[in-house]
């Protein structure tokens, strides 16, 4: 949780290990999610919460995306339920030629 908290806080460098994979959530949950962040939507099956959360944080960190205060607070709170979760990431270089 401390490593995930560090990643969510965006402080210092953080290496997080995620298990990559595609999880089909079906049409109904995917439509419910739309473009909502974890403050607004989490998978209906609680067993996927930590995988979803680490994947979300991984994408945010790799792409150097920001999070507003509400999203950050939600991520920090949700991270409490994922004590063994870690995220390893490498920042994706920003291509200024496109």
C-alpha cells in the first residue's frame, strides 16, 4: 500500500509491478464506466478492484497524466484495500513531432 500510495501521490520515483492482461467486463459495466475515473466508478466485482486500480495508476504514471484532487483522494482511499499492490512503470516519451 505504501508503494501504491507513493505512486498515487506522484512523489519521487515509484516502481510498481502490475500483472498485464485484458479483463473483459462485458457491455453493461463498460457502458456504465464510460469515461469515469475510479472516484466515480469501480468494477462491479470487488475481486477486480485492486487490478483495476493498479492498471489505472500505471496508465496515469506511464503517460504522465494528472489527477484532480477528488480522483487522487479516491485513489488513496481505494489503495488501502490493496496492501500487496505495486505498480512498475516506465514513462512513455512524449512525441512532439506529431
